[in-house]
C-alpha cells in the first residue's frame, strides 16, 4: 500500500542525510548573506507556508458546509456542498495534524537554526530548549506547504505538478531567508506530503471524497453528473 511504501521513507531519509552532508554547511555559512532581492522574495513567498490562513479558510468552509447540509431537508443537499465540505475537512485535518507533528518534533529534536551556525555548527541539538532558536528541524512552513499543496494535488490531479512545485518553492524560501537548513526543509516536505497521503487514505477507507486506485493511491471520487435534459424550447433553439 502507498501509505507504508518503504521506498518513500527510504528516499526521504536518504535525501535528508545527503542534505546534511553536502548542503547544510554551505547554507549555514551563507545564512543572511544572500542577495537582498532574493531575501525579499523569500520573505514574501514564505507567508504562503503559514498554517493560520489555511486553517481559517478551510475551517470556515467546512463549518459553513456542515450548516448547509444540516439545514437541507431529507438529505437533499446539493452535491457541490457535500464535496466542498469534505474537501475543506480534508485540508483542515491534513494541515492541522501535520503542523502538530512538526511542532512536536521541533521541540523534541531541538536543532539550532542557521543563524547559530558560526557558534554551534550544523550538529547542534538542544532538546526541549523551549526556544524558537532551537526549533529548526523539521521546517514547519515546509510541512504546511507540502500538506496543503500535496493535498490539493490529490483533490485536483490535473494540477498536481504545478502544485507540488509551489510547495517546493515555499520550502526553498525558508532556506533563502536563513530560517532553515536544506535538510530541515526536505524533512518538512516529506512529513507534510506523508500526512496528505495518510489522511486521504483514511478518507478513502470510509468512502469519503477519495477512493483507492489499482496502484494503492487515493484519487478523488467525484460523482458523475448526468447532462441536464433539454426542454422542447431549448431543442428548438439549438436547431434554429
């Protein structure tokens, strides 16, 4: 099953270790020394990785949809309302759970951020330091970005590639502004992507929004909407 595919976990672990070995030292030495334009770009782009606005919008859509479904009589709510409610719930749960996991790991691992590189290097860890300066691994913004954009990729497969690219760019922005090492970002992207897959898989098990395809991956189960019957007036207009 895709959710427990060992190849995914093996690839992610190898990418994290490769980043540790080859890139983190270079990024730590260059922290705060990127061109001003690049840093400004990173600061602007990184806001998309804040979970607050995602949770706020998804939560509002979800509760509004639930209210609409509750007011409907005899379960005759529009199918669009059902889909939007389920999609909003999926996004909210995915982003919220991945964010909680990332924040817990940050505090347990306690890795120093790049601005402490010259003093402590890339292998400085202070678990439970209760300081944001020691909450670098994994990147919370990268986790949220992957959870959100990979989740959207499951919901809208036609836009999967550009959505994935957007998530990667948000992760890179965190490196540019000097908030994280590359290994932090890779770990965050892997964590967020895994949560998007895990929640979609659980939804599919209960027949909500997703189904599992032959390859073991979740895919949207949008209902087929039959064409509307044409009235006599419409038929006559079509042939006029």
